[in-house]
C-alpha cells in the first residue's frame, strides 16, 4: 500500500513538473509578442512561485542536519563490530571515485567531439559575459576567497575548533560545513560500538527514532511537492528564456545528454552487473527521488527522500543506507564532476585556450577533487569552476558565459548526483550482503 501511495505521489510530482514547464514555455511564446505578459509572469514567479518553492525546500532543509547525523551514526553503530567499518568504507569510497572519474571522462569526450565553444561567435560570447558580469564577479570573488588547500586547512575542513558553529552558524539554510558533521557522526557511531550491548541498543533506538521523526517531516513536505515543483519550474523557465538556451544550445544538449547517459547508462550497468538487479525496476522505485532532485537542484534537500526510498522500497540494509547516502550527498558528485570539466573546456574553447591530453587528464582529476568540495545546494559548484578556470590560465570571468543556463543544467546534474548516490548505495549493499556483513 505504501509503495502504491509513493508511486501516485511521484506521478503527481512529475505531472506538476511538466505543467510548470509547459506553462512557462507558453508564457515565453506569448511574451515574445506581448512583453508586458512576460514581465507580469516574472513578477508572479518572484512574488508567488518562489516563496512557495522555498517553503517546500526549507521543510526539507530543516531535517537535513539531524537526519545526516542520526542516520550516519546509526549506520555505523549497527555494524556490530568496528572492524566491519573498514570494508564498508573501502567499498564506498572506491565506488565514489570511480563514479566521478567515469562521469568527468564522459563529459570531456563529448566536449572534444562536439566542440560547442568553437561554434559560439565572439559577439554572443561578449554579450553573455557582459549580461552576467555581476554574477560572474561574485563567483570569482568567492573562488579567490577560498583558502589554499594545505594540511592545516584540511584539518580545519574536517575538524573545526567549534563543531556546532560549523553548521549551526551557517546562514545559507543548507548543510554548508557538512564534513565536520559527518566526522562527528562516524565517531559517535564508532564509540557506540564499544558500549555494552544493552546501552548500544538504546543508542540505536534513539538514533532510529530521530531518523523516523525526520522522515515523517519529509512526508509532510512531499505532500506539498505536487504544487511547489510546478511553481519552481515555471519560475526557472520564465526567468531563463529561450534566447540564452538557443545561444548555448549545443553545449546544453551535450551536457544534458552526457549526464543522462551516465545516470541511465553507467548506473544501469552497475545495477545489473554489480548489484544483480533490474535497472528498470530500480529507476521505477526511485522515480520520486529523481523528480525531487531535479526540481530542487539540491542533493541535501533530496537526501531524506533518498534514504526513505533506499530503506523502504529498495530493501537496502539500514546500516549501509545510513552510511553511504549521507556521505554520497557531500562526496559522490558525479554530475558535478562531469559538468565542471565540460564548463572549463567550453570556456577554454570560447577563448581559444588549447588544453592538451595531459591538461585534460589533470582536469578530470581536479574535477573529481573539487566536486567533493561542492556544497550540496543550487549553484554550489560555480565558485569552484571559477577556480578551475584560473588554474588552467582561462579568464575566470568566462563563467559568465554559462550562468544563464546554469540553473537548467544544475537541475539535471543534481538528478545525476542523487541517482548515482542511490545506485552506489545499492551496489555497496550487495557487496556487504555477499560478504555476510549486512
């Protein structure tokens, strides 16, 4: 009965997404003839649609921090023995790296074949940079403000002096400094394994209660999703417009194609051959998760729905789901790694900067590393892309060329990130069960 309700909800969310996209497209077409209609639609999107979408998003953000902590600590505590953490972590991080490296390589192959940056005329490039120069400067400044990666900064990233200040003091309304939370949760779970059996069980019960409560709030939020999702999509469409998509059409089509190929191609192979499951059934069971990821552009906001789907519909062991998915939300960013490499190569082509094989291999590696550092929020990769551009001697202001279409591509790459997280979790779970550890 529960899965039937979930399927109906997923279908309603998907229908809402289509309605929002069609309504926005119709308004753009009418607005081409009657500009006041488009102005009114953009006012409606900003005044009505965006706040409705924010209510939905913030209900999800409310639960992320307690849910990440409780699910990850519980996942470690349920391993039974501390020695079981090593194989689980080893499988998880190996698959994370492979996932992102494959995605980044696919993106660069597409860019070398299509070479969309060489097809964008100079006048259009200049116009796009000027139009989005303000936003570009903001992301370039954020990139320059980032501290250089040294052993000391790595320690600060994972273990700040003020643990709670790292995420409670964050004003972005999202996870932000999630790495310290993850380290603390793993330490709590590992320490819990040393408790006497009775006390350890009480700890697990308490953590599972928190997880269940947060999941309940997620279900409340998802009831709003069929109305919030079309509102958010409508807002994106009427604000982005057709002109920018046409100008960058080949780049957008190429990126979307590679993101979908990785999600439904690479991950299908993983599900079939590594997890011994039906890819079609897998994607049917996580349809609502993918739609939520696409519409919110936030891996963090989608984490609660992904955890619920992994445990309730995919039958993943709670210890595995609780360990892999929260880590994946922060570290397993295959869509982001693919996109970052594509943007760097695209802007390089536009500015006539040649990147040879050695530079592109380096770019794959750096895309994987920087994707791990991306905040799981809309547009979180942009400052890091600006940093990558500077690394290869490409003007960082060139990020302005793609800012107009970033929101659309952000939705697709978030869906790829989240789908890959769930697929990786299923593969890790199959490995754990085969080894008798789940």
